[in-house]
């Protein structure tokens, strides 16, 4: 694993030279070592997660619908989104697309969207579950919506973020799970969360189009350190830093 990982890292760095800013050449050596540490640490974690899925038993890992990576940086093209009287078009690319590869049942129809983040604190609401309730977990729901539009007949099975520096899965929604036999069962609560997130997209767009921009961050998000308006903040009581 280490040899293949290092080879892939070096090939990526070589390809990026002259195309992307990699920082000072003097610091490229230490940067490579840090990237190597993150990469190998993440790969080790993901291998362990995959092994847990095949370990059997009644664990949550064993209940997951087994999927395999189909594509990285999958371009979406132009995606038309219509919901609750709102129509918009968006584009982008999905960090990681997975498709069903579960021999326990017919899993070919399933598709999943995964987005990589450096840490869980880069995720909406710093990875807190209540970020779903605040209507700010929007990226992966929009990704899986787009994948379903682009791939008729495919059914969303999972969305999640993957934190890299300290590997973990964040904001995971398991829309279907194994029933312990030769079939699957749909998780109504997870499905409702996904639908509510897509409703939130329409709500945010409607609010923005009306010219309304509330001066309050979502409770789970707090105010980011990088906000350019900290000195003229209009949040009641000043920036909501959450202690940073």
C-alpha cells in the first residue's frame, strides 16, 4: 500500500507542477512528507472500514450496502434543480462517486456521493449532526441529486463527507442498509433528512433572490475566522466565535 500510495502522490505532484501553485520549492519536501502522512493514514483507515463491512455480524458496518469507487472528480455538467417553486441550474464536480458492489443482493442500481474535506471542522457545522437541522448540509445532497439525474435508474444509497487529516466519515446518511438476508431496507429518517436538505436549498435560493441576507450564522456553524466582515459584524452581540 505504501509503495503504491507514494507513487500516486509523486505522480500527482509532478503533474501539478506548472499548473497549480504548490508553494515555495524550498518547502515542497516537507509538504510532500505531510501529504504522504495524510494519504497513508487515510488509506489505512479506509481499508479498516472496508474490512469491517465484510466481518459479518450485526454491526452497523456489516449493514452498510457495499459500494466501490467508480470515479473521482466526476464532472456534473449543467444540472437543473426544481423544488418548491424554485428553479436553478448548478454545476461542479463530485470528489468521489461510488456504485453498488454488494453480492448479497442486486446492488447495481445504487449510487453514492462522497466529498473529501481536510478535517471534520471543514464540514458544515464543524461536523456536528445538528447542522442537518440548521439546513446547511447542502453539498453532498446536491451531489447525489445530480448523480441521480445524470444516471437514470440509479438510486441514491449514501452521502457523506470524508475527513482526511484525522480520518472519519462525517454527516453520513445511509439511505438503504442490508436487511441481514438477501435484501435491503430503506431508512425513512435518512430519506427525510435528504429531502429536507434539498428543501433547504430552495429556501436559501428564494431568500437570496428576495434580497434578504440574515445577519446570523447557523447555530451549528458559528462565525468563521476567515470572515472578511468581522470588524463590521452585524450579528447581535458581535461575532459568534464559539470560543475560537
